[in-house]
C-alpha cells in the first residue's frame, strides 16, 4: 500500500502546529508515533526516508527567529504604511511605487544577510501596482451584480 501523501502531509502539518504552537504542552513522542503509524510497512524506501526525517525533526526545537536590524524594521514600517494603498488608482500606484523605491534604497544599505529579505518586501507591492495598472477585471466602486 503506498503512502497516502495528502493524509500524511495534513497530519504532519497539524502535528507541527501543535508542537511548535506553544499554546499548551504537547507529547511530542505521541505525535511522532501517530505520524509513524501513517507510513505503511511496505512504503517505498524513498517515502520511509523523507517521512522519518520529518517525524524525527519534529522533536528538534525550531531555530530562533532572526534578530532584525533597524533597517529591516524601517522597511517593514514603510511596507505597512503603503499596503494596502489608499486613494484613487493613480494615487495607489504612486504610493506603491514610492514605497518600493524607499524599501529598495534601504536594502542597498543593508547587510548581505538582510538585503534579499528586505527586497522581497517589494514583491507584493509590485504585484499590486501591476494589477492596478492592468486589472484582470474592470475596477469599479460598485459591487458585482447578483447573478
């Protein structure tokens, strides 16, 4: 019987959330045993290898969150200020473009460890700006008709 990949992935995600959620104490060994029970005895070597690794890693504490610099926090503040944008379509596009420009400038001054993460903050701003410039459906101020 092959591994039921969606069922395993779903169970693993829920177990990981319980273990790493920190809301209440969780018996990690019991969670691991439940996951091991989902891997059939005749699963392929490949499936046994990667599921075992995931299950074993569940007991390892997650790495601490990265310590972020003042530049990173400044970029986050800019992102929060411009997303979602407000105003007319033109004002929104200008707000997003200005936010992207300012965040990109911050990334240019950041350390190598943070510059890519800071630049990544501009991706959703660019996507929104592109969507505003060329919407897939016409933008209106009225709701869609019932239909």
